C-alpha cells in the first residue's frame, strides 16, 4: 500500500475548511493538491467525523491483513495437497 501524504485528521481539517467557506481553488493552492483529490476525499469522507474516518481505516487495514492471511493459508493448503499426491 502506498504511503499517504495526508493523515485522516489532516484530510478532515481540509474538508472542514471547505465546508466553512474556503474555496476549493484556495485549498488547492494552500495544500498543493488537485481538485479531483478534494472531490474524492469529499465523496469518501464527507459527512463523517474523525472517529468514523479512523474506524473505516482500521477496518480496511484489518481486511487487508485477513486477505493476506487467507492467501498464505491457501498456498499452504495447495502445497500440502501436492505433497500428499506425491506420496501416494
């Protein structure tokens, strides 16, 4: 996973600035981000508070960990089945 430039708290604060009346063009200049980035953040994090944002990211991390665990176990299972086939 790529390293993010802004943390959830920073994204939340940027979106709060936009909601309080700061224009998107000013945010683009101030933070060096694209207009598409702001719209993506707004669609993903809009209307959430910081605790909800953190919880979503924790769940995404746990989901990634479980997917890797499943893939490792599946590979082990395939290898063990192959060894059993050879022994017969």
